[in-house]
C-alpha cells in the first residue's frame, strides 16, 4: 500500500496542525542537494569542496523514467534537470491543479529513501512562505518521490551573481531575509547544510526564497556536527559573494572566482572598492567560524538568529536614489547680427571682408501729415467711446443684480456651483496584486497551495480551510491562537482606499488589516498595525470604502473563527480578494 505524507498533503482532519516534532529519522541535519539544473561537478558545500555522502553506501541505479511518465496519475514528468547519486530531479506538471511542480525521485530501496521521506515531511510541516514548499511525499510502486513548488518567474542567485556585484541595498535585503528565514527553521529543529547560490531564488517582487530545506541534504546523506554554524557561515559566504562577486575561499565555485591562494580571507571592502563598510564587517562576522575576524573585533555570529539580530542592529541600508537620463539641451541657432545692430549702418566696417555686407533700407517715416494726425485722433476717440459704453453697461448690470438679491434675500448661485457637490466621486479601481501568501503566525500553514485561488478573480475557486472539530477557533490548536488568513502583496507601497472580499461561507469572524508602509515581508499580527475593517462576524462578503486612504504594500484578511458546516465541524475560507485604490 502506498505510504503518503498527510503532513505534506494536508488531508488530516485538523489540517496538519500537529506540533513540529517530525524529524528526518536519524538524519535531521537538513541540507540541500545539488541545485536543480546544476551540473554534477558543481561543489556541494559552501567552501566548494566535495559534499557527497560521509559513508560508503551501495547506491542503486537511478530510476529509468522518461518524459511523459505519470506519477499517481497526476504528476507528468517533463524534463530531467539532475540525475546523480541514485536519484533524479524533474520539472513536472500537476495535471490536477494545472501548474508546474518539481519532483525528486529515487528507488524505494535506496539507503537514504527513509531519510528523504522524513525530511520532506518535516519541511512540509514548517509551512513558511520564505521556503519553497514541499507539496507531497509519497512511496508507491517501488519509488519514493517528493513534490515541491516550481517557481518559473524566480531568478536563481547564481544568475544574479554572474551579472555582477549587488548594490548595498540588495545585499542588505539578501542577508536580512535569509538570516530571518533560517532562524525560524532552526527554531523548529530544521537546518540546511547546503545553502549555496543555487539554493536561493529571488522573486519578481524582490523576496528571497530558499529551496531544498532538509530534503536536499537527505538526498545526499550530508550531516554535520555543527549544523547551526554551517548554515550561518553559508549565509556569510552568500553575502560576501553578493558584495564582491568572489567566492570567499581559495577554490572557484558556482561560477565565481575564489580568493588568491595563501592570503587567507580578505574583507570584502578590501577586495572591491565602494563596498558598504557595515555589510563588509557583517560578512566577516558570519565567516568568523573559519578563522576570520571583523575589523572592529566584534564577536562572531555563530547562529542565524545572532546574524539576524546583528543585521537589525545596524542602520538600515536604503535603496539607491533613482537616476534620470540627462535631457538634451535645446540650443538655439546662432543669431546673425545685422550691420545695423553692429553699428556699421551707413559707414564702412572696421573689419573689412571680401563679402560685401548688405545695407538695410531706412524704415518709412511715420504718418506725419495732416491726414495721419486726423486718423490717429479718430481711432483714439472711438476707443474712448467704446470703453465708456462698456463700463456703463457693466455698472447697470451689477446694480440690477444686487437689487434682485436684496429683494429676495437669496444669494444667486451659478449652475456650475449648484452642480459642483452633485458630481460623483471617481470610482475606486482594483489594484494589481503581485502575490499572496498564507498568514501563518504559528509557523505552519493550513492550505498554502490553495492561496492563489483567492486572488485569481474566479468565483469558482477558493482557499478553503480543513474541517475542524469541537471549536470554531481552528480547533483550539495552540499554533492557531491568532487564526489564519491570506496576506496580499501589492508589489509596492500603494494608497489603499477600500477592500472587497468574497468569503467561502458566511458567519466567519474576520478583520482586514494593513502593514505599515515600511514593512518588509510581515509575518506576525503585530506588524499589521493599520485597520481597514474592524473585526466582525461577516456575511458572504466584506466591503469597505475608506474616507482616508491607507498607505501600505501588504494587506491581511484575518480570520479568527470559522462557522459551523452543519456536520458538527467548522470550516471557512476566502473566495476572492480585491484591494481598491
């Protein structure tokens, strides 16, 4: 019988809300395999050294599958991107949900098959949107396969580094987001061990996502006696590469040149001019585990949590000022002065020229005759008469208007003024939604794979919660004390003037909140400090138009209690979200 991971699929009655106690058997030191699409010769660990299994194992042959093969009558294999060490990685299509996915395949009798399944389940339970999500983990038909998200619009960090060093703001965002994400994973007992440029992706909105948490290391059989330090040093190496476009070790790796041999680790601001001093020191502190020291002799960062606190303590690095192309200056053609303006009219020039200068004719004399004087006086008299007549008519009109106002006691108002207040306010327009994620204050998700259904402008699809028994507040589970919901990303800070939410079922207790304009990837309720719609027991929709717009990039539709579904349980969801501007 096929063994399927209910934690990854989310079909359990409580929505997979068990505590994060599932471990990757005896190999819970989670790392990343070779990045999808990388060549087998690519180095495995941050130093670019060999990173294969630590012990000799009899590895069975890689499953002989081809494009077009279907797994579970659902996942159609499209392209093999890695075939190595008894396993293969594929780009595939989920024909049920009509989306691209990634698949890792290995034989069920592979010595690391059990560890891979356990690592995939542990990673799926985390449910953090900063990591590429594990969607399924299955053993059937003598195969073990792990299905994960495929992000076609994201760019691998390897490609970003190949284009050149990052500016200070982008490098700051990189180390900040990676350290916070890995600190959250470590708190749940998960580590990475293969955090290389191929394991980091940047989305079109500038958010970094980490792939291969737990699963990739399990596929390779990689373990570590100091997993926290190894992950921290890996983040430091990525920051170093972002600042200098050099790999901070002697070996070349990931398309980057290594440092000169025999010179040790050199501070980034000594490798390349113009490197941000604070970020240079931060990279050295993260790499201090390998003998490096910060120039200010500050203590090394030995865990991602310490690194995240060090990033938060430094002054925020602002994005560079936008530059505008210089507009071409319009130059008037040179003005040819006449001989009259040069003072040579009627006498020879002091600078003789072979080209004869034209002589301007004298302007005609004004009308000085008797007829001319009569004409001038006649025109003047007509102008004076017209001015007097116009003034008299204007005064008479004003007097009649004032008299009429005094008689009626009513101030006259023009038709334009009458209709001014009757003009309808311009209708609010839906803002473009750049992305959406599930609100997971407890660290684990409910149905993150269905979030896109709430922002697809399709009334036939919805983000729907599992069925909870006993209590409307998501089964009264400890990690659901703050409820759930969906965070909408507008791509940039916008003026939000209203909200229009269609709910899957009426009777849900919900509110709509907005994060501050300076927020970056908010994930806790405290970060959504602005209220758009106060908490209420909603009907089938939540609609609100604000008197004063709210400036924000992130909007949270927050659900705290679910309605009864008529079968003794509780279930809710969101059908569509429209943010108005």
